[in-house]
């Protein structure tokens, strides 16, 4: 405790000393009439590292002042009712490289292919999804808590303990019991790592990495889940052939007849090949004229690592897609 307190005091003294040095140098520059360097000015000719770092700090401070003044003037002009031109922010999504697999809004060929795939009967209302949840061997309490919340999110979901059965045997058992999908979650050192999703009886199988998980019980001001109603399902930005296939696999986990009386909403939002999962409840105010979203949870981020044709087969499986770090060297290249 004494060492920690001493470190804290030394840190405060160092910060106070640096503030004094900066104030003295700025007063000296003002007295001599020396202006701060303009943003973008090269300072490589200054060999003294302390002087160079001080000038870099001044240059960054001046840049922030210019930006804040510009924003302040723009806000004042808008308050006076003047027309202000606002620029469009340039994002990585806007710089996306052109991809041949991006599907146009009305592509009859893709629609005909999807009418013959493994998920069509679920979207036509011919079959209701029935899910089997399981885990790795010896799961932790954290994984059990996550599955408890997930069972309330996805209707018609049942948990079966893994025990010593192989994943192939679990898929065969689920197919014989008329389950439509198997979800197997695994973890490493009590941290949830990913999920295998196998569609039955003929596949496909996908593996998703799970990150940034937050339980509904950990959310401040979160809502309770009414699991008696089917949720409304929203999928955003699944634009390529691979993205549409993955999106249909995720959508096939939920019944395609939402019950809007329950006011529940499940969203899969794809951005830069990361799929953000959110679970909300609509809250209507002012006699239904306004609506706000209250998060129920859980929330997490998914990233598809591979898509395999057929059911799970680690040795002889045929892969439709495999993500590798060297396949996405460019940050502007997306697959989903």
C-alpha cells in the first residue's frame, strides 16, 4: 500500500511539474512573439528530443484549438438560422473495394438459387426451428449463465449436457430427434471463445468467434425478457453471396412469424465482416407517437471463421469459405 501511494504521489508531482514547464514556455513564446508551428510542419531538423516533443505538443494543441473554433462558429451559425454545409465523413465502409460477389437488390438468379437451398422451407413457413444447445466438456458457470439468457432469446431452444459424446454423435442424435440446428459453445480459461452452428440434416456448418460479450444481468437499466412471444428479426448489410448465405443461416434459427405484441427485437448488424448481436424491447411513449429502445441483452460480436458444406466434419469436410489473416490484408476488403 505504501509503494502504491508513493507511486500515485510521484505521478501527481510529475504532472504538476510538466504543467508548470508548459505554462512557462507558452508565456515565453507569447512574450517573444513566436507563434506555434502550423499543423503538418516537419520538425525533424530539431535534434533536441525534449524541444522537439514540446513543439509537437504545441502543434497538436493549436490544431485542436482551430478545430474547436471551427465547430463553435458552425454551431453559432446554425443557431442564427444560416445555411451551413456539412461534410460527409469518410469511413472505411465507403472505401470498400469492389467485389464481384455483391448481390444487386433484385437478382432473379440469386433468388432462384435461394429458393432451392437448405433454408427455404423455414422462410416459406413450412417448418419451425428447433434448436439444441450444448457446450464443451466441463463448462464453467459463466458459460451456463450465458446459455440461460440465450434460451430466453431464441424460442424453441433446449439445452443438453455434452458429457463425453463427440460432436458428430451429437449431430446424429439431434437429427434423429427432429432438431433443426445444433449450437455448440466452447471457452478457454473460463472465457467464451466461439460457437459452432450446424444446420440439420444436411448442413451447412459455420464457426463464429465470439468477442465483447456482455450479459443482460450486467447491463445497467436493462429490461426483462418476455420469452413467450417470437421476436422481430432484423439483418443488416449481408450483401454478398456469402453474406446472404450466412444471414439466412442465422435467420433460420428464429421463427419467421414475429409476434409484435411482445415488442421484442433481435438484430444482426454486419459491419466490416463483424456481426453485432443486439436484443432490444420497444418502449412506446406519448400514446404510441414515439418509440425508444431498451436493451435486454445479452450483447456480443461475431466473426465468421469458416463455412463448411454439410454437417461438421473436421477431417474430410468441404469448406465454402475460410477466413485467414493474409486474406484480409487490405482493411477495405470485406467478404460478408
